[in-house]
C-alpha cells in the first residue's frame, strides 16, 4: 500500500515532514513535560519516561529505602595522632574498637602535636636551597634582635657588657721554638 503524495501542496508536505521529524527523533531524548520539572516524586513508567532524582525524591521501586544506609563504611580516629581511617567490615571494626584499642569512633578534640616535630617536618619538606635561605634569614633575625637590645642599653652598661664578652687574645705560639 503506497501513499500518494503528488496531490499534496508544498505547505502540506512541510507540515507532514515537521510532524514526522518530531516522531523520529534520533537524539535518544524524550521531550520533557512540564510536570517532570515540578513534581520530582513522580517515577517513570513504561508509557511516560521522566528523569529520576533518587537522592532527593522517592527511591526506585525495587531498591528499598536508600535513605537509611548501614553502619559501614565507618570512620575511626587514632586517639593520640588524630589519624582518620575507614573501616568497611564489622570484624575489622570490632578489632579496631576492642577494649584497650587506640582507635575511637569520634574525632579527638585535642590532639597534642609536638611543635618541634611539626617544625622539623616542615623544614624537611623544603629543598636544600630553601632550607639554607631559611637558616640565613633566621640568623639575620637573631642579629637584628640583638642589635635592638644592645641599642636600648646605656653607654656604661654597654661598655661593661662588651668588656665581659671580649675573649682574651691568645698569643700565637711558635711551634718551632717549643719543639
């Protein structure tokens, strides 16, 4: 059975083409109906495809309740260092939280970090050039602080301090004579 389109006007053919193009959309997407954007609780059916927003709407029909996850994956924290670990199994969880364990189920509020260890780790992370520049800058800062303190002394106190700190000049010994 063939369809004879010779008797149709060009306007009728364009209207037919536009209608057929709407039916044979090759992009794979369905047209979005207005209610799909206003009521996200409506789930798709075989006749009415619509986007699904599982985490903000109803769960899929066959998935049960997705809003209540189980107890695992769980986080544990080391009491002393505050290091966080992830536990994904009940046996491992019970091992880490056994009596006398160093892991707790809540983050420790006051983890004591030795400032010298933290500073040493920061210095170790520097390159050799940066480390040398840091040491030189620290030496210059100390000299500047000493200059400031010396500048605040009176002339008499400065003379006394300099007299105390001068090292006696050692006489050069002639090794040839003593031998």
